[in-house]
C-alpha cells in the first residue's frame, strides 16, 4: 500500500519553515482507499512568494488546526504504508521535522516519483510535476495546492506501476537506492544500510581492516550508494571491489569538518585506491609593504622575510610569481603602476596616493579572508554541540568541538578545544571553497 502525500509550506527549509497544507491519499495500486486533506496553522508568517504561488494566505490558516491536532490521523494513514511524493526528500523532510517538534521519531519507507519516472518513463526534458504530467496527459486540477498535486502524483504513480520495468526500480528506491547486483561481491547490503545520512568520513576496508579508500561527505550513505550505482569501470576499481569487506565511518557534524578530517586521514593513511595527496610545504610568499614615498608594493620573498606583511603563501617562488601575475592582470594593476610612475615624476598629491594604495590593497585582499584571525562555528556531531575551525594570521590551525552551554565562545576558550592540524594549499582550498558557499556557519573574528 502507498500513502501519496503532498505538502505546501511557509518556505523551503525544514528546520525553520512549517507545513501549511497537507493531503494524503492511500492507494493500493489500483484505487484510492482512504484520503485526508487540510490547511494547517503554521504558527508563523507565510512567505509572500508562497502565497502568490499557492494562493494560501495568513488569513486562510489562522483558524486552521495545528499539526499537533492532525498528527495522529497522518500516523494512521501512513502506518505500514510506503510514503510516496514527487521529490519525496522535501515532503518527507518537512513532515518528519513537524513530528520531531512533537517528540516523535517519524520513519517510513519512501518512494520518489521523480526518480521512478526518470527510470521507468525515460526521454523527457523535465520531470517536474507540472511538466511530466503535461507530457503524459495527466490533468492537474488546482496546481500548487496539496490535494491537486497529490491527486496528480497518484495518477503518475499508477502509470509508473503499469510499466513492467518499474518493480526493479521500486525495489532499488525502497533499498535507499541500493542495487544489490552492483555491490562489491563480498560486501553485504547491511553494510550500506547501517550508514548514517549525516556528514562525516567513510572508510572502505579489507578483511583485516586495512583502509582501501576514504572520503568525506555531507551525507555518508548517499555518497557511498552513489559510488556503487554503476559497475566497476577500471581494473583498479574492480580490484578494490574484490578486496572490500566492510565500511566504517566517523561523524563530523558538517561538510567542512568532513572534508578537513578526510584530508588529514588521507595524508596519514595514504590508502591504495585514493589519489595521492600533493603535500606541498610553503616556501615563498607575496608580501605587501610601502616604499619611501608611501606607495604600496607587492613583493615575492621567502617566508622568513621580515620587512612587510605576509599576504599569501606558496610552495615555490614560481607559483608565487604565477599568482601575482594573475592578480596584476585580473585587477588591471599595470595601469595603476603607470599612474604611480607618472605621479613620481610630476609630484605627489595625497588624494592620488590614497587612491593608488586603495586599489593595490583591494586587489590583493580579494585573495584573503575578511579577517586574518577568526573561528568558523558550525553544526557539531551531537545536537548539543558545535564544531569550531580556527584560522590565525590567515593560517589554518585545526578544528574541534564544544558544548555552547558549557563553553563560552571566547577566543581563549575556543582555542582550548582545537585539535591542532597542519596548514597547506589543499586545506586553504577546502576552507575558502566552504566560505564562498557558507550557509549555516557563524564567523567569530578577534
């Protein structure tokens, strides 16, 4: 039996947004046997974009039941049924979070009609609910409302179930995407099922526990399943598959610490089937200082040069020259160098000197952190803790974990929980990449 579900919400984040409408249709593969739908009071404002899209306003839900008032009916309709939705991760995630607020750990087997349609009915440009239904001639009444979208999903599921190939794809979906036929020969499905859908580092091991391969991911299980979603396509991968016996893991709380721990472990263990890390010590740097007339200068020197401010570090003088050339070209500094020469010939004006120095400083600091000394605070492994990554003088120092209720996040306290680590170019690349797309992290500068 299937419970086909659609929800409308105040926004797109399960952690802060709430359900404002839900529809459930119990389907036996041929006909609907039970159904339920209602507006829900989210106890928070609805995003204006959502109101424009769905037509559901704050006024419409003010007297609607709370999720708490209808949760038992939802439990009843989904009990021992497969939870089905179009993009099930979103609908299930929103409902699971609503139950979590009530102290209930809500788990159901899940099917995603997006994935099933792509496999069972291939060849379409778009598999969004509106587009795939239009392509298949499925009418949607009341689009972007829970009942209309859920009814359309029932019809889509029925069409998928009628395809002979669908049963295999359904089994794979119910097994969290695991195709048992593609797993390494001596690795059981249970090894995959035990893996968490959390951030951390996973390790492929042989029969004596030797690490064959490791990696970091924000979702360990999903990444491992992706690794086994197609047959081994090289002699090296075939050999690794034959040697694998189990999978181990270590949780980290978030993707950044997963990547940092993964790189640390990679340097320590040098697994046979990982690409060997290029560990490059820093030898030279780009420094910034002023000449006798007050003009800022960019210079390349060994790291022990003591006369200017160290801006960037590199593994060789050649690499430093290459990056400095790129900085000059990307920021059109040759033009400013010409202006500097002219100013030296014709005499200085304080305003012009200031403009020149501003441009030089602006160009070089594009490649720096906003502050040379700071901590990155992010999610920890456990709900009552945070992770902390330490950067000092633009150099990575390591990471650790702390309980915010027991440890005040002052610089001295945060330094105490850090497990010290080595800085290099790859670590800097990992951290800078994270900061560019940072969403749930907090920066503490000092």
